[in-house]
C-alpha cells in the first residue's frame, strides 16, 4: 500500500469517526468554561469558587459541534430550496 493511499484511508476513517460522533452526541463541552457553565475564580485564600456565567455557552456548559452545525445548515438550505 502506497503512503498516499494510506493517508487517504486514515483521513477517511477519521472523517467517518467524526460523523459518527456528531450523530451520537451533537453537543460537546464548551471550550471556554470546560463544561462548567461559569468561570472559576479564587477567593483570598486561593480556594476556587464559581465566577460569572459563561457568555459563550450562556451558562449551559454545552456547545454544538462544528460538524453538526454544518449538517443543520445544509439540511435547512436543502429544505428551503425544495419547497
């Protein structure tokens, strides 16, 4: 097997894996707050405490995955064009 075919096969496997991940779990943890929904602050003694709500995920701790966002956008465009 040539290196080009091996690279193509690896990319195909990774793509199928990501599509499966987006279908099984369309939401992932927020990258800014790491799924907590708020930023961590420390008090004067250095102990962590909850801070302000995360603005990126609106304090849910979840975000939509890029692949699922693309699928939703494409299916919405397709439905609008076939009506």
